[in-house]
């Protein structure tokens, strides 16, 4: 298992296939993808990227002290529930461990709540 910083383009396949399957590109690409402050991480099983996450500079008016938005967290279905997402999140938060916010789908909200969101 290898976690490394990647480009936004490296995240697109999993964002589309896991999060927004069949939807147009504007639904799984983000305005700040190419911002120099944005961080994209991927987790690789040794053969392919199996998970991605992005941290974007985006303020939340409801929480002004949190200027970073976690977005586009996607783990291939066959790797979900094995701790790969947890490892990816820990690596991302090691880069920016405060001021991070996110929104989540109901079925994964507990994952983020147990991680301090």
C-alpha cells in the first residue's frame, strides 16, 4: 500500500465510477482542482489506485475557522470496509489537521463523525 500526492486528473476515474457514475464531468470535477493549494492524495495497492481524496481551499460561512474542504473521497467498492479510506484520511489530515470541513452522504456520515468532523 502506497499513499502519494497525485494530480486532480489521477482522481477523476474513481470520482466518476464510485461517486457520480454516469454523470457529466462537471459533477465530479471541482473548481479548485487545479488550485496550487489543493492537495490530492491516492492510495495504491501496488498495481492501481484504489482510493482518492482531495482537500480544497473553500471557506464555509457556517464555520469560518475551517477554510479547507475535504471532497471527492472515493474508495473502490471491493476495498471499502478494510481501513483503506481511514489510512487515506489520516494521511490527508496529517497535511492539514485543522480547519477542515466536509459534507457526506448519509451512509458514510458515521465514518466522518468518528473522525472528528
